[in-house]
């Protein structure tokens, strides 16, 4: 039995972050060529690429600032030339500033929206332009957050950027639906990885408090998020577009 994504190419921004990396590994296991980008130097990806190549797939990493539209276009063009037209696009790159609405600086606000929202748009826009040019079907997944629809006082720029991403997902989904390019969002709650994971590691007892708050009494792994992304891109998932898969363990039900 063949693998799910053989002879396909996936692009993942924020590829060296916990969710990006877990997603890359899941696609590699299913036979996809994988193009990653992030802000870290290319030497930082060497160990990751070695692990991925053990699955017999082609993979590459490039240092790209997704807030730079031209840099994103160049990355997409290079990927198409070296790995084939990307059929799956995962907009995952994000940053977060822990600060209230009056203490966050204009520079922090601008940078966060530039990466989280503009960067997601630049990647999804140009990658789907290339799909349209070749007449190919495809999938786009935005990695959002439950914070996109639930007020978080300590991360206002992040919450606003993820709320904007949700509307971007719906706008793109409607426009691209006639071309069989399906666009969806996965919106995790508490993930034991990334910024949350670091905070919990540095503050004993905070993880237990987070678990206690979640109605299902557990937090998710980066791998659990990756599995939902795989589900949205599954070849048999032919009818879901413009949707948000909210996987927050019931947190949003408390608001």
C-alpha cells in the first residue's frame, strides 16, 4: 500500500518550531518531499534534515523571513524548481509577545502581525498562485489558535493576528474552492511545546494548573497537532474548506 503523500511536495513555514517540525516528520513518513523555512540559520536544520532523509524523502530548509513578501516568493519559486510544485502549504510561522495592551510596544505589535498574519498571507497567496498557474488541486492549512476567538489579555497582538488569520482562511477558501484548493485552519489550545512548553518548564506547577483548567484534563503534544494537519490534507478529505478544527480540549467552552 502506497504512502498518503508520495510524489507530492509540502511547504511548511516555521519549520524548526515544535509544531512545524512534528508536522514535517509526519509528512516525511507519508512519502512527501518537504520544504521548510524559518528564521534560524540553515546550519541549525542539519540534524533535522538528517532525520527526515531517513524516511527516503527529499527535504530542504531555507532561512526566510515570512514577513518579507519577496523572500517568500523566492522561496516558493526555488521550491518549485528543485522539488516540484508544492501541493500542500502549511502556514505555521508565528511569534508571540507576552504583554498587555498598554505595555506592548508599536514595534512588537507590528512585528507580530507582520509574521503571524502577513507572513501567512504571503505564503498562502503566492503558493496558490503557482497552483492555479499549473491547474493543480491543493491544500492550505493555517496553524491558528483558540486565542483567535477567545480573549487573552496578556497576548493581544497574537490574538488579533490569529483572529485575522481565521477570516483570511475563509476568504481564501471561498475564492479557491472552484479550483479544488481546500483551505482550512487548525486551532490548538494548550500545547506542551513552543512558548507554552518553555513557560511550563521554567515555572514549576504551572503545567499542572493548566491541565486542571482544561475540561478533558490534559494538554496536547505537537505531534497531536501535526496529526490533525495530516487529516485536513488527507486525500479522502474532499469536502472540508473554510473550516476551523478547534482542538482545545473544551477550553473555549469555559469562556
